[in-house]
C-alpha cells in the first residue's frame, strides 16, 4: 500500500480550489503527464481500452486492467484515480477490486451507476441505470473493504446522461454521498456546462464534485473554478493526441516510403531512453555490477610518410602502401578484427586524405612534419578508454602476438623480438631494448621487464627490439594520458619518440612488462621490407 499516494489523491479531491487529473493509459503516458506537472492521473476506461485496441465495454478483463495499472503506478510518483466502470460486478466484486487496487498502489476508484457490462456514456441514448440501493451497497462494500483510510471512492452519477434530469441526479448523488462516497462525479454529454452548473448549485458543498468536460470543452475553466468544482478530469486527451500523431505518421510513411519527412517531427530515440530512465540504470550498473573491462581498442600511429619508400609514399602515407594488393593498414585491421578489436583509431598526418578505411576513427596530427610519434600518441589517446593496443602504422604481425599481450595483467606490456636486433639489413631507426633479463629459449617463464629503450644502446645491453606493439590496461591508459597531459603542456612531447615515452614512464616508476616473441612480425621500412611483407602471414591471415 502506498499511503502517500492515497493521501495525495484525497488532498486533490478535498482541498479548496480547482484541481486537475490528466488521463493516462499506460506507463509512458503517465510519465508524460507527471513531467507536464499534473498532480494526479485519471485511469480512463475509454483510453485504456482504446490503447489495447478493444471497446469500452468491459472487453478487457478487470485483472488485465490491474496488470496495466501496475505499470502506471510503478512509472510515477503521482496518484491515480481509476475509472472502475461499474466495479466489474456487484458489491462482492467491488470489495475484491478495492483490495487489489490498494495492493497495486492505485489511490482511488470511481464507479458509475450503470450496469455491467457498461457502454461508454457517449454511445447511444437512455442507458439503463443501476438500482440506487444496489449501487449504495456497492459503495459501502468498497469503503468497508479498503484497508487504507485515505483510499478514495468516487461515485459517478449518470442520471443526466441517461436523461433522468437534475432532481434524479441530486437524489442519487445524495444517496451515494450518504453511503460513504468521498466525492461525486457528475457527468454530462451536453456541449454546454449548464446541467453541471445547475447540479453544483443545488448540491452546494455537501462533498467534492468532479467533472469531465469532454463535450463541453469550450467552457472557460474559470467557470468551473467559480462554480466551486473540485476536480476537472481531462479524460482522454493523451490517448487522442497520440492517436492523431500515430495516424499522421503511419499514413505519411505508407505514402512516402521514406523517413525523411518524419524524423524531425517526432521525438528522438534518445528522448525515449530518457523518459524510460536509461540514465538511472547506467548509474546503478556502475554501483552494482563488478567493474567490467571495456572492449579492447586499438590506436595506430600512421602520421608519418616513410620517405625511405620513395615513390610509393608520394601520394599516400606509409600505412596505405599496398602489400600484395592491399594497404598495409587494411591488413592490420583484419588482424584486429580477428582478435575482437572493433574500435580502431588511426592518427593520420601526411597525406591524410589518402587514409580512408571504413569503421575507423581518425585523429589528425596536422603538425606531423615537425613532431614525432609521442605527439601523435598523446593526441590519439584522448578519446580512448579501456584496454588499448597501440601499434606503429607500418608493422604486420601474427595475431597471437597482440593476443599474448592482452593476456598480461600488467598496465603496460610490450612485445620484444630478441632476434631481430641482429638482423643485418636493418639500419634505420630502431627501438632497441634492454630488459631485466634476456630471452632464453630453455626457460619456460619468460617474464621480463623493460630497463631501457633507445635507438643507441651499447651492443652488450641489447636484449631485443620492440616490434611496435604496446598493450595498456584501462589504468595504464589513464597513467599514460596523465603523462601526455604533462608532456604536451610543456611542449616536450613534440620531439619525443616512443622510446622517450617509455623512458618517461620508467622514470615515473611505472613497470613495463616485456613479452618475447621470435619472428612472426615485420615492419615496413624500405623496399626490401615491402617485398618481404608480400610473403608475410600464414594461409588465411592475409588473403
Ligand atoms: C473514461 O474516460 O473512460 C470515462 C469518461 O469514463 S467518459 O469517456 O467521458 O465517459
Ligand atoms: Mg469510462
């Protein structure tokens, strides 16, 4: 039971001055009404049945109405007065109805003095009315059944609509009031408020009077206020306005077979998420779900030209040089895809317009001619989250290498080839590394850590070459971003190579794990490499 809602409805019914209830027929319309500032809702039988595609003739069972109401009461904090038709049966059905409504958080029910199954009041003429005593017994039974003192029962008088006139309406209203009704709903289907006002004048202030000005809609609300009406119900206007909008959209779409003229006229999907409360769920997930590793992302540093490749890079950056008919970067992307990395960011600079691959985010380093890799790296890191694989844009590697890096729990983990440092033909820029232990093929545990990375290490200290792949955990990424903010601010990042970035990390006490890999990768530094790359990769990996 939700006594604050029952009290709120009772307050709306009984306080001085005019109040309003807005029709709602499901959780969504209830939220819309609440957001618009209404203090209470009307659970319209007409609107609920219409929204279900059935007639307002008790074709929906009362338990189906109950189930729907649960969505409404869950959706909002404001109270709802249910249009309970005739109470769905006799006094006994009414008792059960009231108790079930209380358990669903419904604040009150209006019952009308007609016969089950009812017909909407605006259909037909001279509908038969309930016997006054029988209806009074139903009201009493309902009042006796309620467990919450504040639950309201509104008795609806149909005498005016059924053509019995004012005195019969007053006689009935008085009987219902004496039977315990908390308010009288006096209904009329005239286009003017005359009979309602006449009723109110005779009725005085015996108990609150509720009206439904659907047919006498042109009456200024001030008239009701001055007459001392307690509550006006806007009984079906959310359902009807939704119907207008749905008909227009459906007809237009059927005609035009295009969303072009629709999209700007309707709420965005984001707005739907907002009103559904998606934000609250996101917040709750952060509170209650174990922290989830984000999906891995990749950052490719591809701003450089690679001028050693001569004519091959006149019109495109090195990453777009074709290896056996396919750009190098495209081959790298295929490897990413094969290990589940969908989110790829590429930092481009030289001939950036030639770097166009689908499903890729681009970050531009327009100062590529005067900056080094660290500058591209820190620019590229900005929008990233979760574990990240950083790759030079000119390397090819078998997928087991990044997979091995992702297996490591370390914040920073790099792949180092112990053999390639001795590769005779390679004489350009190299990321040579010295570790806390050299690779030894006999040893099972090859865990090592970076001691220093430089292009010029004394031969005795070289344990291998960094192949250009770095994995960072989510927290490693944050640490590197922090370093980036610092080095970008001072301008130091502009001239730093990746080796300097690792040095800066080590100088700040970070540990960089080394995974030794022997072969199964290559970088494309010169024409010799382009030829070698064409033959690179196992069957199926590079088609
Ligand atoms: C309803 O909204 O279902 C009502 C009011 O009962 S009326 O349709 O005007 O009868
Ligand atoms: Mg109704």
